[in-house]
């Protein structure tokens, strides 16, 4: 993205001069944070990752949808899901209206489509989006042995039920699998008769950038 010049001002504080490739220069202050204790789980997670797969696993009443595709084919995944979900609602949409609703949802997603993630041992992580923007967030292990981490866009809210979230970490060979569960906290909590508490999982498959 550019270059960073780090100048130490005292034992804990630093000045960062960031020169971006597009010619812009940013100056920000930073405070050195404590690193996580070295562990296999932390060392495996804290790398630079490129999103290569994405999946959805949705249970909403009797409606069920489960599919995973290459990230480049995310449009197909969203189109299949949205068409089935809209048809399940039994809305009186004709084919043209249905396609317009699907195309609009896909366009909105593609504006902020994530393409890579970086996890650090200081408890931060960065998401790079297709539109060139970067999002910096915070993570910590909630249950390291079970591969469960918490995340939040605000350090102070990481334990908040509404402003923070949980994600399960697993590996499929060399691919990092991040599963975010929305709605019911787990599939064990899912109740088919309660449509107000659907189980929605977003699965990200990521490969290390070397």
C-alpha cells in the first residue's frame, strides 16, 4: 500500500508517517500494545490471508440453504441464496422484479466486498476491501482450545453481545476457515419453529499470502 516510517517518541509511544502509493501522506500516533503469548493457535492465525472461498449456511423456519463457492463466484452464491429466500417468502414478485432485487443486493455487497485479512499478535486485525478501503478491528481468544475468538470494531465493546461477535477458527489442510454465526449462537440453539431466531453462518475460506 505504500511505506511507513516509525519514529519512537518514548518507551510506549510512536509517530507513524504513512506514504501511500497514490501520493497521500498520513501522520498518526500509535501506542505499542502487549503481544499475545506465543501459542500454536495464535501463531497459525496471525498471518496475511487472501479470501478464496465463501459460503452460506442458513436455516430459517423450514427454509434451508447451504452452499460454498470460490470467492470470485460470490455473485452466483448471492443470486442463488436471494432467489430461494425471496421465493420462500412467497412474495408476489414477477421474474423481472425478482432479478432486480437480486442485482441490487449483489451491487451493494460488491461495493464493500472483502478480499483479504491480516491478524496480528497485538490483538488487531485488518480487512482489505475491493474498493480500496481498509477496516481495522480488534480480536481476542474467547476459548483458544476450542478455536473461538471474539471481535469488535471498538476495543471497549469487544465483550458486548450487540457490538461484538464470535467466530470459530479451523483449518482445512492449509486453508483457514472462519465461521461467523449470526442469529442463533450455535446450531444447537436453533429452533425450527422460531423464525425470529434464524441460524445464519458465513464461512470464509482463506489462503496464506506468502
